[in-house]
C-alpha cells in the first residue's frame, strides 16, 4: 500500500524543482517544462540542497530524478543549462555565471559520489546539463521518447558537466564521436554506448515513483535488483552498428586526421558525420578532442576541475561577443540565423597554442573553485 506523499520545501524554490518523500523514496522533479526543464542557478541550488539533506537521512532509501513533461512543447527530462542566461551573463559580465558553473559541477560530483541509489528517469530530451544530473546515477533509465546528446560543440562550447570523464569511458572511440558531432541518441544507442543502464516505457514514469516498493527495500543491492528486474527489451541500436568505423576514424591522432580519414570513406554514415563536423567550431572541436583524451586517464574530480578551467576560458579568453561560445549561442539560439562566424574558420588555422591556452588553469591549486572535490 502506498504511503502518503510529503512535500518538501526547498530553500531557493520558485516551483522549478519539486521535492517529495514517498515512503523511503525521495523524488525530485525538474518542473520548468516551458523551457524544457533547462537548469537555472536556483534549480542547481535546490537539487544540491535536497541531495545534501537526504544523504545522511536514515529514512530515505533512494532518490529518483525526473522531469515534468509538457505535451506540445517537447518532452524533456532536462535540455541542459539555461543558455539564454549564459549568453546574457557573458555579455553583461554578470558574476552569477561563475557561480552557475562552479555549483553545477559540484552538483555533478555529488551525484556521482552519492552514497544511496540515485535513479535518473531520462524520458524525453536529455542534453548537456541534463546529462550532468543523470550520468552519475546508479540506475539510468531511458524510454522510447529519449533523445540524448552532448551537443555543446554546436554552440562553440565543449561537453562539460563531467562529459570529458563519462564520454571518454564509452566503448572504443565512440566518446570522441559523440563529443565532436553532438549526435542524437535514442534509447538503444544510449544503452549500447554505456550512457544508460536499461529501458522502461514512458508509461512507467508514475508507477516508478508512486509505488512504495523501492523505499521499503532494505539494502542498496535490493533496490538495484528490483529496478533492473523491471527493465524491458530496448529498441535496437542504430549508430552503435558503426562502432568499427567510429573506432577507425575517431582514433586518429588529431581533428585534421579524423576529418581526412572520414573524407576517404564514402559510406552514408561517414558523409553525414563529416558534414556535422564541418558545421562546428574548429577551435572548440580541437579543445574537445584534447579534453577527452586527457580525461580518459583522470579521476572525475580532476576532470571537473579541468572543465571548470575550460569553461572559464570559453567565456573569458576572448570576452563578451568575441568568444566562440557567445557567437555559437547567438547563431543557434538567439538570432537563429544558423550561421556562426567561427574564429578560426578552419581546422588548419587552429594552432596548438590556441588549444593549450584553454588548459592553463586561471587559478592556483589552493584557490581553485572546485579544490574540495575528491
């Protein structure tokens, strides 16, 4: 029999995150459907506050994260960070942008290291920051409506929120492929590439959170076993069928070599992939490739510190409207002219020094904003 639902007040709440206790199951719902549940700074703070409060609460067995759907606007778990806010903040010099990234990355680390089963029900769009609050989960569930991607290179950024760490651990060189292209994945490919654990139909969204079974189980192992027993056969993967080609091309030593390799391949997949790369920022693709190859040999905490350095430089090496990220957001989201003016305009013009500048931390070790992460 289901127990009563207890609503939990959150310190920064304006209704964009809902928190409930259902027996021993704590449920967090991102509730900003008009914006596809894109993360604001207040949402990041509320998610963090709830997880910290529940971490040592003996009455809480597990935590479930989900998004509020809005039919007709696009179904979304979480479409990423609020890039309108980031665009405005970068131009205006708003210091809250610094808080946004520091606190978002700290939240990502908290989720990856959470001591209780953390369940992400990734129904609908899961991009960028949405991946950041899902990939650390011990049970990552996809549905027939899942549309997953790390599309940051499309706006002149790099796959952050721990993307360097979790993408570099995808099979073979599929992480480089996903990071550079921003390719969209359905449920089958998400599982095949190691970015989800199992499939459930979207109709299970309510029953998963309404039932008291999860919260009543005695151990973490019981919770995980119960949830995995409910997995159903997933759709067949599509892109993962190209694993051999992905490894052949994306194992090349640099971006120019990857593109040259793809140019020799006349298959429809290679032609499409090369077309995607030609639309992205050459500089930020080179930064992204270097990120993944460094992160493959790093801890999560060190990767997040490196990403914090990179995101600072993404907005400040060339401040205001001159940076790749502000220009990418302008072209793809603000003006929507789909014509970003990348600088440099070609891969051949990107020098090693341009890339290396992103990896020089602007902070000494003792003053790094994420120095406490372990």
